[in-house]
C-alpha cells in the first residue's frame, strides 16, 4: 500500500505535465481508433457499392441479352416459314404476320425481297407488319418514296451475308420508340440470296430499367452503342445532357484512368461531375457479344458513403465521450492523489513538529538524577501521545529542594500548551518565593486569567529544607504523595482545588518532618488509573503494595513502577501520561551508616 | 459513554452512564449543551451509571457549575458512587457541588 501511494506520489510530482500527456495520448488513441474505424467502414462501403453495381450491370446485361436472344430465336423459328413462302410472293404477308406475333417485344417485321426477284411484283417488294392500336397491320411498303435497297442495313446484309443487330434508333413520334433491328438474310432453295428480314425490337423500356436504383437515390444508368452514342438513359430532368455527354466521353476515352475488375471486366472510373461538382463512380461493361453495347452506371460518392458520414458523427461523439470520461477519471485520480500526497505531507509535518514539541517539553524537565550526599531525586515521564499534559520538576535553591508534580486535565497538544505555560510560570515564582501555598496561589491567579475553557491542573508543590529536613508543601487537588518508610503511607493533604479552577481560592500549605532514609513518591493518575484490557485499574492499593517491596533508590524505584504498570496494562496500551517523582532524603548519620 | 438529557419537575436532568474519560469528554460536552444554555432552571447530573471520571470530565462539571451559578441556579449531583466522590474529594471540588 505504501509503495502504491509512493508511486502515485512520484507520478503526480510533476502531475500537471503527466496529466496533460496522458490526456493527449488518450485523445490521440481515440482519434486513431476513430480514423481506423472510419477508413475501414469507408472501404467496406465502397466495396459494397462495387458489389451492388456489378450485380446491377450483370442483371441489366442479362435482360438485354435475353431480349436479343429471344428475338434471334423467333427469327430462326420463322426462317423455314419465310423460305417456304418465297415460292408465292403473297404468302410472304402471312409469314411477316407470323414473325410479328412470335414475340411480344417485336414491334415490327419486314421481308425485303432482293430487287427483281419477283418480276410480276416489279423491282421492289417488301411486306411489312407493325402494331397499330393493338392490331397488327400488314402492308407492302416499297415504292418510289421508299427504296429499301438504299438502306444501310440492307446493303450491309448483302455485303456480309450474315445476320446482325443495328444500333438502337428513335422511331416515330408520340410516343417516340427506341427500336433496334435484327437483320437476317434468307436464301431460297436454289441457294440464291432471296430476301433480307428485319425484326424491329422495342427497347423503349430500357431507359426505365436502367434507372431503377433503390440503393443510391441520385444514381443513374445508361447504355451506349459501341461507338459511344447514348441510346438509353435517365430523363433530362434527372441528369443534365452536359453530365451525360461527359460520362459518355469518359467511357469512350481509353486514356482515362480506370480499374477493371471481375469476370465481367467491369470498368470503374472515379470522376467529378462537371455540373454539380460531386465526386462519383462510373462503372460500366460491354455486352459480351455483338452488338457490344455498353451498359453503365454512375453512383455519387456522397451517397455511397452516407452511412459512414452519419456513423462518423456517432464515432466522433463516442470518442469525445470517451475522452471526457478519461479526463474525468484522470482529474479525479489526480485530485485524490494530490489530496493523499498533501495529507501525507501535512501528516509528516505535524509529526515532525510534534517531535520537536516533545523534545522541547523533555528539555524543560530536569535531565539527570540529582544525586548529592544528602539527596537523590529521580523523575519519570512517559506521555501517552507525542506530547503530554503532565509535569514534574525539581531544583535546589538556597539549600532548599523545590519539587513538584502536576497533571493538566486532558491530553495531547492543548494540555501540553497549558502545561508549558504553567511550568515556566512556576519556575519564575519559585525563584522569588519559598512558601508553597503562596506560590500555588499566585500561579492560580495567573492561570485563572482568561481561562474561558476552564482548563485546570492538579499540582503538588513541596519545598524541602535540606539542612533541617522540614518539608513545606501545598497540594492543589493532586493525588496524595506516598511516604515510603517501614510502611507506605499517604502524605496527609488538604483538599485545595486544582490550579485554574477558582480565582479566589485560598490555598493552604502544610508542613511535616521528613524522617531520615524516607522516600517520598509522587505520581499522577496515569499510574493509579492505568487500565488493562478488562478496564480494571492499576489502583492505589496495588501501587502501595508494589512500593512496599520495592527498591528505595529513586531511579530504580520509578523504573520498577513504570515496568509494573506497563506489564499490568499489557495489550491495552498506555492511555494516559504516566509521571512519577521519587526523592530520598538522607541525614548525615544515614550517609555514615 | 452515554448522555441523556430530560426535564423533570422543572429541572434539567442529564443522565450519565459509562466512563467519562478524556476521549469521551468532547462528545459529552456537546451532549450537555442544553444544560449549559438553560436559564432559570436548576441542573441535575445523575451519575448513577457513571463508572469513572477523568480530570477532563471534572472540567466539564466545573464549567457547568460556573456557568449555572453565574445565572443564579444550582448544580446538583445525584447518585454519585464512591470512585467519583473520591475524585471530587481529592480535587477539593466536592464542597462546591450540592448532592442529592
């Protein structure tokens, strides 16, 4: 525990700096976590966009390819019927009708017979079927104003002698239809190229299909021909022609940086919309077969990353909350640590001051055994706390021994302060006076001045004439001293009140002769009222019994009593100041003995 | 140490029990505050349950005595046992208190 507190102390010695560093480190860490989380989520969202777009492009390609393949299949199924009808030109009307009925996406069908194939029908002959208000209308449309041999698809079919798809084109007005034509050459039984069939497939739905985007609201899809001509896309209200032209150019410009991913070779170009200045992703792929149209999709980065944006706020808030929490903990810890440290310092200071106070107190007491030919005196003081409220003193002046023992009510510092004042006053008074009652009276007068708290001290003051052996004394409410001769007896004492109790009290002194060899033992209630763990007191009776069997040498005596009391209290420990004073007066003959 | 203050027959009675040593002195002084602050009432300290009194406790008794007497009232000690009577005798305070 002490080691732990020491560590806290060391840590907070330069605590302001350490705290700041700790907070900054935490902030940095939280920031790093937030950045990592943001980057991770961002990459995840971009991958998600790629996945969604790839899926959509694949689906759209499949729909277009299905449409084309279905048309091709219809054409092949009708090939035989057309071939058979070649023998009778008018039966080609029936054949062309079957062609339009074969497939719901077929908007129109024609059989353009090669020039002069039927001499009876003139140079040109082209049965044509189309839908008009839900009905199928079949006509012969060739004439001077419609020479199909000039049409590019017809010429190409003659040239290449193979089937092919035309690029989509707008047809008619109100509504404008997006059509694409499947051109298919037919040979007669003699192996002569006889006619070029055309199936018009309606692709008007493509623009809508390419623009259903549940994932990103502003995304749009479109389709380009192999040459980059826009044939399906969003309405003008949604996407400006300028943007459309720009993205179409991007697709066709092989110099633009792009990434190509996956089995379907989806190209991805990151670009900035020239109209709204938003960053966007352009994904596109070409149909894996002829006619090689290109389906494409544009997604705006803001919308792709929208979830991470709202998440970023949450992450930021959480990071802030975390930081606030860490700061709170650190501040709190610092405060507690500081308080611990301060209270430790305070405690140490008080302890050191108390040690000094104790030393001062000890120095006020007589230091060594007074050992003269006719006199031996020994004092003993063991305070219960660092400083005590007990005192003893003795000195010789004019062949008179002044001695006293006292006990301030209470313990610890307050008692010690009163004791220190009383002690120095007493010393002064003893320099001027010889009558104990007079000295105590004067001390009382001083002690009662401004004594609001009513602190008092019990005091025994004696003056022993070392030439005559006459003892004059005054007892102010203190434990009666014991006279140790053959027996142990109390020194009779008048019931004077303690010093500081009543200002007007008249202290009365007493006198007695001290027999040669007698020991006078003075003590405070710390001796007689010392308690063991059962709260039994040491008691006067035990003290007297102990003293009767004890050494008569003052120094041995006080230490023996001290040991006896310490043994008695045992584990209970010392609860009050223990103070003793023993003096032995010897006559001349005592010394000679 | 336990202190209970109650009023009987127009006198404030403090019933003390336990050991009134230096450690208990401070709290006892607080508990006896109503007695210190009363006016026109005699004050009784019932010491039947009081087993021991240290000089700090005597100081409280003495202060109460001075305060009460200054207001012209009396302090009466009741049911004082031998040990406490002994302490009061030794300190000479016994002659200042009235006993019942």
